[in-house]
């Protein structure tokens, strides 16, 4: 995907979509997908630096769905036909802003510039033996593995997310769906751990490749 900036009309993101992450968050499994948005100015690509704002910046490895065809009121049977392909991304999150106020500021806390890196490739769904069961994870370059799971562990799989989102919002070509993160986020660790200048976050998705993003000071 290089350094060119995609310009989707809509970016959807889903919280609490892996049971192990729900458990580490000490919450109940939701009956409906927990949906929020990320703003398009947060998008960036492979091998691009992310400038860390003040606060506590956490990682969230995610399978990202790219919509290829207009989609409104899809069914589970038709949902995959509206998907152009899959890539991997990070739903980077500044936890102080995200959790501030009487109501959480999910969209703002997750939309600083560079907080939605994607890449390195967009791979069409027919290239995967099983697009519903892919390994994903992230690590610090030269350091520990932070997250590792499989997309088959999602509470709401891709067809279910496309069906439920498109029941409300028409999905447009180029729209993105961040599908949730597994366990291992820094804010749920004891002690907590967050990204710092000099860290290089390496994120992978089976069949797509490895996304690399250095963290730099403001």
C-alpha cells in the first residue's frame, strides 16, 4: 500500500470482538458489535513514522476489511461478495483521551494523525484458503510479541459485521472496517505498558505480510 493515503468515505471500527480481549477488559461479551469510527486523517501506511502525542498510546492489531462494492442490507450469504480484500492495521489509541469525560471519547482518542496505519498490501479474498481464520499479531522490533491470535476467535466474524453495519449504513467502495483486537493490549497489562519514542511496532496478518511503523516524539 506504500505511502499513498487512501481516502475512504467511512471508517468503522469494532471494539470488544475477541473473547480474550473482553476478558482482559473485565467486561461482558456484547450482544451487538460495539461500533465507533476513526477519522480518515488518521490513516497512514507501511514504513511511516507515527508521531506520539502526549498521553498513553496503546497498540491494537486488527484485521481490516476493505469494501469493494456498494453494500446496503447485505446478508451473511452475500457479505463476502462486497469485500474487495483484506489488510492488517493498527487501531492505535491514546487511552487518556479515549476514556476521559462522562462519556468515552473513542473516536477522538483513536484518530490522531498516523493512528490508523495499514498495509503492506491489500489482498483479495480469493487469495486466502479460509479468510475467516487467519493468524494476526504484533511485536516490538527486537523485542517481545505483544499480541497473537487468529481471526476465527472473533465474536462477530466478517460476514456478521458487514451484515450488521450495512443494515444501518450503506457501505461504499473503499470504506474500511477495523474488526477488533485480541488480548495483549498495553492498558490491560500489569504493570501497564505503552508505546514510546524509538519503539518500532511490527504488525502481521497471515497472507498479507508485515506492517512496520516507527514511533517518534512530537
